[in-house]
C-alpha cells in the first residue's frame, strides 16, 4: 500500500475492502457514546443511529466533501432534555410527549447554528466570538455535568458492583490501553459490564427475542410533526428558551473539533471550506434529527482519534461509517439489545461521562488562562454556576408569565448578557482557544485573524 506524498491514504491507494474495514472502525468508535444518549434521555436508539448517519452525510455535503468528521449524539443537551421532560411530566404529560417538546427546542438550537454561521461569514470570527468567551462557556459546561450527576448516581444504585466494573474498565482502558483500546474505552466498559451482568442473570433478553429483524427506525407519534398538530404553545416556548442557550456551548465545542481535525489532517478547514460551512452542516443535521425524535448531533472527537491513529484522512471512510449506521438503524432487534442494557451499566458509564463534561469546562477555563483575580470574571462565573445548579436542584425552573426557564437557560442568558455589558472584555478568539491546545499544525496558512493574541494584555500572550 503506497503512502501518498501529502501523508494521506485515500480510496485510490487503499481499495474498497480496506476502506470498508476502516469505515467499520469509525462506526465502532462513535457507537458507544452515540447510543448512550438515547438510553439516558428515553429517545429512540434506532432514530439516533439513522440521523447520526444522515446527519454526517449532510455535513459532508455542506463542507464540499472535504472534512472527515462524523456527527454523533451530543451530550451537552442532556440537561435540557431532563429539564423539559421533568416540566412536562409536572403538567401531566407523558415522558415521551415531553421529550418531543424538548426536540422542538433542539430543532431551534440547530437553527441557531445558521445564525452564528452568518455572523462568522459577514462579521468575522473574532468579532462574533467576543460574546462567548471561556469565562461564559466554561462555567456553562461545568454546570451541565454537575446537573446530570444525580441521575448517574441513581442509576448506579441499582447495582453498584456492575457500575463500578464499568468505571474500572473505562479507566484502565483509557489510561493503560494501546491503539484502538485507548480510543474506545466507553464502549468496552459497556460491553464488559453488560456481559458480566448477563452472566449473573441481570439482563432480560425477552424483548430482544420478540423483536423483528427489520423495521422503521422511528414512530410518527414520537416526531415533532405529531405534537405540532395541536401544541401547547406555552410549553413550546418553555422548551425553546430552556434548550436553545445550550447551543452556545455546543457551537464552541464544534469550533474546537474543527480545529482539532485541521491539526490531525494538517489541513486548514477553518479557511476551506470555512467555519460557516461546518456550522451550517452541524446545525442542519441537529435540526433534522430533532424533528424526527433523535438527539442533537455534534462532531465527534472519538473519530478524530481514529483519524490520528490510522492516518487515513479520506472523508470517504467516514461516509462509509455513516452508511453503516443507517443500515443498523433499520434493525429493531439490534435496538432492543441496547435497550436491555442494565441500568447499573448506564449509571457507571454516565458517571464518568458527566464528570468528564464538567472537567472539560474546567479545562476550558484553565487552558485559556481566565483571570479570576479579575472581579468581572469572578462575578460572571459565580452567577452562572449558582443559577444553573441552584435553580435545577431547587424550584427546578423559574417562570416568567407562561414561560418557564430551566436553571441552565437562566444561567446561560445571564452570563452572555453580563459579559456583553460589563466593561473589561479583553477576550480575542484564536484557533488555540477553540481547540484548547496548539491545534493548528505548523506550516498551515491560517487567516490573519487567527494569528492574533488571545488577550490584549501582554501577560497572557505566552
């Protein structure tokens, strides 16, 4: 197999068989995290796989088939789903119907990507990103993980030994694993604890036995179209306002992923095809998935890790993985195997993932050198954390007329507004900020706006 001069294997050098195997590997890498989101929220596993595949293909269309990214389920919206579901149940609705209202909120969050893409296109990245500095996005991300922590503990309590086994497998594989083992610790933790639970008779496979081999991935009554026939408009607005602010955090995550993929592939995807195109692709995938009852999508770091491991950067490999996900989505028996997963396994895995979400927020603050000797920054971060966590574990939401806002929504809005109106905003966006590291490979021709320092104050320029 010949290595091309630019350091990338492509379809012409690999051949169909090897491309297919590599595509399977990409699907395997994203699989564990992607199917875990519907398990945690109550959404459809089959619909999740279907629109992860379709969303990835849509993303590739928007990005001129150039960016080797896979779009899987986003964990950032878990707090929003939980808040809206709890509010809906309080109104006397079923969890399924409440989740459909949450999906309407996620649909609007997907549309927000197009707004930011337009701002990037016409006003530039640096001017737009001044409204979303790490002092705002970091505490929001921290709050998401902390809000979800109680549900992880509740799931673990069904069987702490199984939950601890999942945690141990994840930690050992992530710290001591080599190659592919290190990349997929989550799915290995799921498989290992699942098998042990099954051996001790704690898994009910009756639904798997009764399930058909082929079926539709989603039911019409679980889509947004069914609810919009006769909606409760006050609940619709509540869901939208509760969930849309979360998109600010996921858009930051998206920008970081694009920078990381650029570094891995030694290509400047920020300039070509451009952040506006990658954002529109991600937003369109999220909006479409939400309409059909699937979770929000996001670019997956797991698949970036596979790119770095294999050095195969041809986007065709990722599109093969997307097609495989679509094929699996039409198998109800496969979905029932996922649904049969022990609650304790879900608890153990989610305990790690929720903690990692908060840790990412902390890293966002540390790596971007947010100055907490500055009272302005302390005030913004403090209000975000206290409002998000206090409202969530206190009244659950705050009502403004007929509209109720979750703690996370209130915190995000307060943080963004305070950052905009308080003096002393010296933040300047760079590609280093987006990725949380020196993501841009040496020798790349970055636009001038990405070469400027992160802060006006020279002491931060390193």
